[in-house]
């Protein structure tokens, strides 16, 4: 069975951000390296995205 991995462009699309915005994020370690190209399993990115610091925006101010 062929494994499918996400490249940087695919990760950006999955997160709903631009590829340039990925430079500001500390992505998890890749699941695979093909030469110098990093690849992630979709579930690895999803798991990281849910638990990454700052996810969900700024906390609301208390009145």
C-alpha cells in the first residue's frame, strides 16, 4: 500500500493558512524525509494542530 504524506503546501492548505505563514510556526518533526523534503501524515498534523500553543486565539479579557 502506498503511503501519502503532506508537503509544506499541503500542510498550509490543511491548516487554512498561507505557505508563508508556516515559517512562523514550529512544525512537528516530519514523519518522513525524502532527500531534503519533509513529509507529514495528515493525522500527525491534525494532532499537532489541536495541541499547539496559542491555538484558538487570544483568551477573552475578564470584565
